[in-house]
């Protein structure tokens, strides 16, 4: 079974530029999560989808971050414009609808200069 | 609100030493509890889990017991190896929902 795929693995941009990350969850997983992991901290949930609907986006900075999950499969997370404090690893995870386990992708390491 | 507290790292041990990483939680109801491990340059991997009080999760020589009375889920291993060097995250999943809350992580370094 293929795992959660993310791309790119690394991205360096200047502040005020925009960036997008892509995630392909495990086939058949209804729930998809985006996390932000700042160096030295645990993952912080940004947004959770169930199929193509948003379940929780309470910690998403909506003035600059957006995410979509068209057709309930792949998802993209966008930052526009980026700030220095957005430098972090962005993790995507998925789980089955009533599953008790999340499966994580390798993450995208973003550096904003 | 729901939260997870872990012992601060880094933890440095010699090979074959006994490991304990403390984890306590605050949650409404009875959450499921997890330990995830993150090796350098990789994503998080589920190490073990427990879904109800007194359950013991185990994997790769690691164990943790869900203690409702002390709201704890401490991670233990009897004899660590250099390959266990990683960051360990304690996490909970809220009941009736699918929100996961992670602790800050504890970095473990095992020296040969």
C-alpha cells in the first residue's frame, strides 16, 4: 500500500512570495490533515478535511493560508504572502473515516528568507 | 481544552540503558493515546497506541500503559539502541472526533 505522498520536499522562498504544497493521501482515506511543525515543536493542526469538506480550520491563518481538497482526494495548501515565521515543516496526514490512526507523509520543509 | 505535556529533552542515554519518557494529558472524556516517532529527515510514524484505560500498547520493544487515574501514558523501553535515536511525540485523539493533539516532542540520543 502506497503511503502519503507530498511534494515538494524542500522549498526556499523570499518573504511576501507565494508557495503551494501538494498532498496525495493513502487511497480510500476520507480524512486528510495539514499540520505545521516549527523546529523543536510538535505538529500543530492547520486544517482537517473529511472527504472534500472542512471539519476544522480553527488554527488556519486565513488571511494568508488557504487549502482545498477537490474531489475528496488530493489536497493543496497555499501560503500567500509568506512571512518569515512561516518557516516550518508542513506535514500531511490521512486516516480512514473511523480509523484511529493517522499516516503521515514525509513533509515539506519551507524556508522563508 | 485538550493538551499533552511531555518531559523536556534532550534525553541522552548509553546503549542498553532503560528509557522512560513521561507523558501526561488533559482531555474531556476518554481519549485514545499514541506515541509517534520521528527519525531525522522523516515524517512521523506511529509507534504504539492505546484506546482505553489500562490498555498497554507495545511495539519494537517499547511499551506504554494508559493510566486514567494519573492521566498518563509514559513510554518505556528496557534496553535502548543507537537506532532508537529520534524525536518521540505523545499524542491524544479526542473521543467522538478525529482531532489529534500532539505534545512538544522529546529528543532521544543514544550513544554507543
